[in-house]
C-alpha cells in the first residue's frame, strides 16, 4: 500500500516536502494541490548603470532591492516543486473550488492568496492549459478532478485524458465519492492498470464507507484505487483538542480499512485541515496546538496551550510535554522530527508555520518508516 500526503503549494508545506523528499518513492507519492503561482523575483534596475535600485523600507536599517511585478515568464511553480522533491514522482492537481460549496461556509476565502485556483475555477480552458503544463515533467502525474460544479461530459473527459497521457505516463482521476457511480462506466473505459482513481470521501469517516468500499473491492477494476480523505474536520477549533492525549477528533481509520480491502493506497492532509486561506483578523491571538502522529497505534496525539493571548509563544510550554512521551513516539531515539523538537529547548520554539511543518514531517516520516508496500 502507498501513502499520498496531500499538500497545498504554500511555503511551509513546500518546505516540509523538501525536508522529507528522501521519503518519497515506492511507498509515498505526494499530491500537490496548486492554489497559486510562484514566481522568480524581479527587481528594478537603473537604466544607465544597470545596477539594482535599492530603497530603505520603513523599519529597516539596510537598503534592499526594489521589487517590481513579475511576468508570466517568471512562473516557477511546477519547476520549484520538482526541485524541492528532487525529481521524485508526484501527483499534481490544479485545485478548483466554488465559493458557495467549498466547505468553509461563514468564512471568507482570501482570494488574493489563491488567485490561480480561483482563475482555474472560472475558466475551463485555462484549467486545461495548466494541466498540459504538467506534461513538461516526466515524473509528474496529472490529476483531473471531478466534483460538484466541476463535472465533465464523457467526450470532454476522454479527450482530456488522451491529451494528458500523450507522453505515455500514468494519469489520475480524482472524483468525489457521491459522483463515483455516475462516472463508473467512463472511468472503466478510460483508466488502465497504470492509472490511478483517487476516490475522495472528504471529511466523511472511512468507517461510514465500509459497504461502498467492499463493493468497489469486488468490482474487478484494473486501475490503482486510492482513497483520499480529510480526517481533521474544519468545524473543530484548535481549543477543543485534548492536551497530551491521543485525539478522537482526527479519524485515521482510512489506513486500516484500505489495508483490509487491499486497495492500492490512501491519502490525507498529514494532520492539517483541508482549508483555504481566510480573511480573519485574530487580533494577535491564537491557540498553540501541536500534533504528533504515531504509526504504532495510528493516532494523533495533541498538545494544547489554551491561553490564546500567548499565541505562538504558547508552543514553548508544549515542548517539555511532547518530549516526556519521546519513548512512545521514538522508542529507538531515531526520529529526526522529535530530535528537532528537542533542540528547541535550547534555541527557540518556532511559530505556527514551524509547527505545521513539524506535523506534516512527522506524519510523512512515520509512514516512510513503517508503512508496508503490498
């Protein structure tokens, strides 16, 4: 069985992927949800001397190069991902979403941080064009996503699949579970034994899908069947998690159920919520919540400082409690992520991005170390 860590192309998630790139291969293939373009920086030059123009920004004591808007030719999104994962195999999904059906009701998405995603959501030709860019990388597997508000008719889906397999590489269809029966005939005729079907159950518990999984397991499909899920619900706030205990708020049953059905693999968000950036003013307050995944009991242990006034400074109080369970999390004292946390006692305790990276890294490393390949 393989594991598919699902990551958005935000900086802390990309940094985690780079750090854990040695884990990617036969048992772990990352899936990157592309929500924004990354660009090479462009700086203004003096037209006479050719030297960079420098300016003193408020609060700085050293002049820095004056940045100017990047151009389309400066886009480095896919190239950057490829470099970070050292040319390993990866799924690439240009994420699309509907404002009225994105699972984040009552909260405003920060559209400026997901401009590419929003553009792809409103322009099918742009979406197809971006998918074709994936073909420039022989190690990337293009993902066509089928979900509510973003469906294809049989002809268009077949044509797009044919285009994306023009370099003879595998392709992947990612489909919301509620649409699976509707698309079963076309899926069976399009996908071959090299291709992937990513069956996305979202925030539903894998336990609630056991009957569906059994029917799928008995259907005699040829493609590689993978269950994607988002086991950490958006509706549960950080302050609701327990301290220094395994949590029931993150449902990790997909691994067990996929194993028992002999599915090709499973994937999730590595302990993160499946959520897009929000326009929320926290007034400098926030809950420090650390998550440590443990493969042996397939649970996330959570560590909480409820004092929101401390914000990320609350992580300082969590480190000793995490390390008090080091014999549980790293019985052979060989986990690089636990060792990294241990060094925080003598340096600094990081911020929210630091601990997002730790959560992702610990999850990937545990899967790398202990997951068995069929």
